[in-house]
């Protein structure tokens, strides 16, 4: 059995850090996240260009390696080897917490299996502020992330039709209207919903109302930005 021990000492090595990065406003990054990124041996970045801009903004100069959903299975063994050799490694996604609809789960699992300490820093995750600001019950909720784009999408929605908890979805702007149309068909036009976009950014917006009202709004106003859709659960 491997028992993970938490610590505030970032000099522990080897260690894998999952480091949340801002979903919008760069001021949302934590002091601890900056300290870790300044001191690790290697940063795994979903997109080195995006993460490079973040590191440049905070004057951080550490080696980076591309780590995304298309290469994580090929690179994870090498990363674990480096951790076992005594290096400290941080994982960052383009925005938010690694592993939440972003790469991070696989390397965390394999590192833990190898006996490497894994630490996830608290920080930005898009669905949490969206859920809390939605005005819908958030004591119990169901996080779905991105629905399948094609195969299995309708089946999954039908499975959620009678879900009593608040349901949280991620969606890309060019599929928001289609998603809301499908939600009207499955959940009903009167089901409460909050559509949140551009969280923590200049044009942050939350559209609250019925599913039919949200669909009408985004049919008339072209969706732009990153979206979190929070759907009220089915009432008894």
C-alpha cells in the first residue's frame, strides 16, 4: 500500500504536481501554483504555446514538454521514469485543473501506481463558479463534461432525463445552439438552466431561465467563448 503524505514543501522530490491555471483572469492563479512552476524540473503542457504565454507573463523559465490527449499514452512511461529518477514534474492544461476534461488523469494514475507522490493544487476549475453562480442547487450535482459529439450522445442524454441532481456540461460555442435544442427535446422546454460563458474573463455572462428561453437567446445572439451549461435536475 502507498500512502500519500501532503506537504507544503515544494522541494520534495520526486513528485508530480497537477497545477490549475486561470480559466480567464490571470490574477486567479495562486501563489503556490507560481512557486511550484518556478521550481519544478519539468512542466508538462497541453499546449506549449498557450502555457508559454502564461509562464512568460509571470517570468517563469522552466523546461516544457508537450503533453496532450494525442500523445499522453506514448509519453507517460517516460514521464514516470523521470519521476522515479528523482525529478519533480508539474502538469498544466490550457486552462483550469488538469484531469477535468483535460489531460492529467493518465499520468496521475501511472505515477501513483509507481509509488510516486501526486499532489493536486487547489485552483481554477470552470464548472465550480458556473455551478455556484447558476442559482440552481449545488449541494448535489452530476458533472458530465463534454458529451459525445456523435455516437452515444442521444443515448447519454436519455439516461440523464430523470436525473434529480443538477447536471453540469461543457460545450464548445459552435455546438451550444444544437445542444440546447437537444436539451429542450430531452429535458423539456421548461427545465431551468444557466448558460455561463467566458468565466472570469472580460465578457463573462450568465443567462438564466428556462431551456426554451436560453435557446431563444443564443439563437438570436451568436454564442462566443467557452461555455458551461448548468441544467436543473428533474423535480419529483
